[in-house]
């Protein structure tokens, strides 16, 4: 049976935690990715996904209606 290591993405794309959601979306789009590893000083602290961005956008839309 394959291990996680066998199927994981090896060239990980990261984004600094202080970047905007728009910058993250642009980077995901340009790289053809559905998620990015979030880093602070090259140390991974989280992950942002397309779903996170959609949910935040919907919450913002609801707040403004």
C-alpha cells in the first residue's frame, strides 16, 4: 500500500501569514493549486484552502447585506 510520502506534493508552495486573502487567491490561481501552506519566517503555521476563501467571502457578503 502506498504511503503518504509516496503521494504527497513535494514542491510545496507557501505564503506568508501577513499576505492578504486576495494575494493567496491570486497565487493559488497562478499556480493551479487548491491550497497553500501558511508560514511565518519559513515555519509552517497553517494551511489556507479554496474552501476557506469561499467561506470567508460568503460571510463578508452576508455581513454587508
